[in-house]
């Protein structure tokens, strides 16, 4: 198997974008034909016919792209990473169509997390946070499973406004690559995923016949983000010297909105005596939407806030050092 360098050419990117667009449209048609429509309720932020078929389309695009290159003897990235995210995607698709109890979804998240750990991605060093550095294997596995499941659910939680989850995902992936001193080993996957997500943004913002990520998409990209986070926390990922800071602070800075919103909502729900997984409209993006009444404005405000927080954290850390 030939390992491709960390670059996919422009023509390949265009082909991936076209393939993703076609699969998004096809999956939408299948969902509409079978009446798998996203029902409008008191929590909905849309009032037009929409489907939760985006996830299955982007997962299918990634699989087809990977298979084509694999058949031709090229390895774009570590294909074993597909196993946990496929599991998450399938569970999400089933949930989008039939609805799955959150406890069952959580079990499959733990299974996916254990597979990721068995691939060698594990948090065994706290990098000085709380005065801790290397930790034993059992504690490392427990912490890693907790982090992976938290990230997956954090991405799922913010998928409530058009374009928000996918924009945060693209923002994170770009920063992951930009801040890296050396080739990350995930660059090809990053290019593929950004190429796939671009058409979905268009369908997200359409005035009618919208296409949402759905649980299949949010669980899928949540799984991917958790893999990237574990990569950052590994010894293989080196932050550029001019941006170097504690790795855990670095992760918090480039993934700030999902982390802050997740922790905030969990505490509010527990304080009110309800399950952390009972959906509501207490998320920060819902509060901003009430003020702006524009999905694009909400996304813009949140991305600008994330950039501002990154600059603050970078500035404070460099000042202290």
C-alpha cells in the first residue's frame, strides 16, 4: 500500500465536492420519498420541508473516496479509523429514521471510543494540568472514553442551528492543520472532509428543502473531532513554536464553543433535575438566535467569538511565558 503525501490535488477536491453534492441530493430524495421528514415542533428552528439525511451522504462520500483510492493501491490516511466512525454513523442513521434511546446511543459511543483507543489514540498524559503528567493505563482508558463521548455529544448538542455544527467542524479542522508544525498524518482526511462539508453548508442554508446533518452526521463528525483531539494530545502532534502552549489549553481554545455550551447545558439540566440528554432550547446558539433571528448571524457571532478566545488565550499564555 502506497502512502500518499499530505496533499490531494484540486481536481480531486472538485470531484469530491461533486460526489458529495450528488449523494446529498440523492439521500434527500430517498428520505422524502419514504416520508422521513424532520418533523417541526417547538424546538425546531425551521419551518420548511427538511430531511436529516446529510450525515449518511457525507459518510457515504468519505467511504466511496477511500475505497476508490484503496482499490488503486493508495492509502490516504489510517483506514482503521473508519471502523468507529462508521459505527457511530450507522447508529445515527437508525436514530434519524426510527429514534434511538439515548442510553443505547451512549453504549455504542463507548464501543466506538474503545476501538479508537485500541488504535493507539489514548490520553495518558495530562501535560501538567492539575499538576498531573503521565497516568496509568486503566485511568487513561477511562479518561479517554469520557473525553471521546463528551466530544461526540458536544458536537451533537450544537447541531440546532443551520450551518453551526459543520462550520465549527470546518473551523476546528483548519486550525488543527494550520497550527501543526509537521505533517499530521490526517491532512488528506482533513481536505476530504472540508470538501465534503462545503456542499452540505449550501443545503443547510437553502430556503426550502433543507438538508440537516441529523444524528448520523453529528455523531460521525463528533467521532472524527475526538480522533483529531486525541491526535493533538499525542506526542506525534507538534504545535508551531510561535503558537505553542499547553496542549489541553490549545484544544479548549480551538474547540471552545462546543465545550462551553456542553458544560453549561449539562449543569443547567442537572440543576433543574432533568436528564442531561433531554433536548431543550437553552443552548447559547438558541439564545443568540432569539436576538438575531438569523441562522447565519448566529454562526458568524460564534465563530468570531471563538477566534477572539483563541487570540486571548494565545496572548495570555505568551505574556505569562
